[in-house]
């Protein structure tokens, strides 16, 4: 659990992060005004007074009694039917201020409802989280102290992420829960912003900041400048030290409080936080035994291959008689190259600006490739983590952009993170900060990212209509005209419109006129390779057939799309995953760009992918595979 509750002191204290202690109440009496959307509990002391007055009124039948609340309000018990109704409905009126007119309470304000007990209150009281923890995930935030469009902290956003994960577990892992194979996944926030800005840099910035447009400049100093701080060797060291030490501290504290925990650990980063974690992971050191074993296997394989290459070269040069001499002296291809290389010629076989795999055929090449891994990184001493992460999740990540800016032109397909075998790059299609990773591994191919399945197992309205309008091509079935959107999709669009804030509504009409034209043209969305045929068949099957049977179209020739090899960065699996934008977001992608970068905390599709991949490492799968899932 993330909080400790001290019942005697009536205080709730955070366990894993710094937070002011909050009050805990034993609630028996509640009130709600006309404009309130929930019942609010009275303090325990005043609830005891209300309970005593209520019991006297019920026993003696004495009503119209007045009690004064701590807020200088008057509670009037005026229901003579309370003997028959256990949940008493009473009202209160604000106490009149002392004036010449001596106004009575009944002339002040509108009454509010006061209720005894929690029965018949339209609110779900949570029963608590499952005690069994199967996996631990550390979540690192991006720039600034606020993590979403409501300017909430990383703690509040991760709490939302945790709550969504509990609902997704109940919806998609119900069988495993019934068999007690699944408990829950614990998500813990990692905050580095406060440590960075407590170094005194804010005072230095304040002295040089211009006085005009004060709020905008303060916002830039507190958020945007974090990117520049990370590219400074001084403050980069502070950031990576804070992130690594905080994750190690949280991991140790978690194990102390959960000694029975046997699960794995994963890490997730949003925006700049994902880049920080990527740099940390690329600078982790594998176990010496494992590293030596991999290096030995690599050396043996490489030596055999090099000797054969030397023989082929000697044959082409008509020097086959010297093959025995080279083999006896154990001279491989690299030794031959070094003996014939001109002065100043690079001995590194890796392409400049490429991330290459550790553990090559020689120590020199391996050292050179180690330097390529950190190409362009800020000079810092990257700390080591006390554990090996199972999976690394990046949300709205600029990793690809930063690698390109640093001079990394491509990532070696054989490269993998030293201590982490899984890597997922998840992004919203309108996220202005997100960049892809896969094109840096296979730049010669053009292919779309994996389309994340909807958590309810269907495609959103506009994506389904757009795909139905696609002309048949390689790997696509011939389709009849686009089907009408189902009622569930229309309801989703209505819900999206309803939840829009007032400021967005003011600009919506102008945006709709422009966006509707592009919407009716059915733009091509990011489609998932390998699942197009199945989705086309499902959509064609949902269309209502007319009474007269038309001529059946000729069967389309199915072309199997070859699997795309995206290297070892994610164990041979796909890396880039794109969310499905909501129908309301498709009207104007610029209008929802900021929301696209901050949407991951409450995204059911994102959370479900995280849970699916985590539990897959334990051999636990979804109750029903989602269409299009890998």
C-alpha cells in the first residue's frame, strides 16, 4: 500500500514520497448542497453531537431542535417521521449575522440535505486494492512539476494510472483473478524535478529573467528549461543521480515492506523521463559472468567466420598455399585488415553514428562500439540500478529525436539494452513530442507502427470508416462500401463532445467546418501490419446485407505480409505502438496536440498494453485476445 493510516492520530501518511499528512475521519453524518456533486462528511466531534440529538429526537419525539455547526451553521431537526425512517433528512441554514433587522435563519440561503449513514448514497466506496503484488513499475515524469492538462503532480497522475490498471485487470484478467493467479501491479512515481530546482538554480534564473510577461517566463523557467538542464553536464548529473538513487531507494523500501514479493521490476518514463531512463539503461553494466559468456560465444562464432573469410580472400588473391599458415597463427579477418590498413585508418568496424551490440569479436572493436552507444550523450557518471528491469515503457517519448540530434544515424539491429530485454515506444498520433524508434533500426523499409487495440476490442468510428474506404492493395481484401458506424461509436463521439471544456467549445465550431471536409475524405490512419485482413473481414461481416443477394465479388488474392525484423531492442518484437485517437480528436489534430501528449495517464489502451506485456512474462494472458494484438 502507498499510504499508512494512523487511526489514533486520524492521519494518513504517504510511504514512498513526500506529502503532507491528511486527515482521516470516521464518517457517520454527511451534507450536500444543491450545487455539490457528492456528500461531504462532518467532523467526528460534530457528528457525535448530531447523533446524540438524533437519538434524543427519535426516542422522545422532540423535533424542531437546532444545533450549531463549527461553521456557524444551524442544523434543524424537523422531520417527525424519523421514527419510521432510519435515514433522517434534515436541513440547515446559515446563521444570520448580527444586524438591526435580526433576520431569522429561515430567511438566509437555501437549505442543504443532511444524511445519516452511507446507505443510498450514489457513490461507490472502494474495497481496497488486492494485497497480492505481482510486479513493480517505477514511473518517471517529464518536464515541469505538472504532468497533465489539469496541472496535477506525478503522484496524482500515477494514482490514476494505478486505478485504471485495477479496472483493466477486472475486465480482461477475470479468469486469472478467479484462479488467484493475478493480484495487481504496483506503480510508484519517481520525482526528480523538485531535487533539480532545489539546487538554487531558480534563484539564479530569477535574477536574469525579464519582468515582462511574468507568468509565461515563470512557466518556461519551471518546465521548458528542464530540457536544457538535462543537456548540461552539471545538471544532467544531478538528474540522473536523483532518478537512479530514488528508484533504488524505492525498490529497497518496497522489498522491506513486502518481503514476500517475488515478482519482477519494470520502468516507465513519460516525455523527457523516457530519455533519462534510456540513457541510464544504455549505461548499465551486465553481470560479468553473463557478459563473459556472451562474449565467449560471440568470439568463437566470429573467429570461425573470420577464418573462413580469410581463406576466401586468399583464394581470390591466388594465395591458397598460405591458408595453413594463417590458420596456424590464428590470424582472422581483423588481423588481416589491421596489417593492411593505412595509417590513421579507423579500426572500428561499426558505422559512425550507430548504436552497436556489445561483445564483438575483439576487445578493440568492442570498446569502440561502447563509445558509439553513448554517442552524443552528456558527459556524466551514470549510476547503476540495483535490479534488472524486465521491460522499459516509453510514453510520448522524444528518444528517437534526441538520438538523431546527437548524431546517431541508425541503431544496430543486434543492439539491445544491457540489462533490459523489453522496450515499448507508445505514443498518441497527435503527440508533438513523440518520435518513432523502428525507422532508425531498419531505415531501408517504410512501414507503419503497430496500431494499439481498443480496450473494448473494437475500432473507433472514424478509423473503421477510414479503413473501409481504403482501396484494395497488397495484403488487403476487396471490401464492399463502408459500413455505417455502430451505435457504440456514436455514443463515444457524443461522450467526447460532452466532456470538452468550455474554452475548447468556443473554438470548436470553426474547427469543425474545416475538419469535417478532411474527415469525410476518410484519411488513411496508421494501420497495423499483419492484422489488416482479419480486421477487414470483421468489418465486412458487420455490414447488413440487402434482401437481394448481389453477385459475390471475386475472391481477393491474399498476400502474406512478411514479418518485419526490427532487431533485438525488444527481443525481436515490434517497438512502436500508436494509440487510436478519439472521434472528437480527429476533427482537429492541432487542437488536441497538447492533450495528445498528456493523455497516457488515463488511457485504458496504454494501461492494458502495459499489463498485457507484464503478465505475458509470467505466462498469463488476457481472457480473450484483442483483435489485432501481437
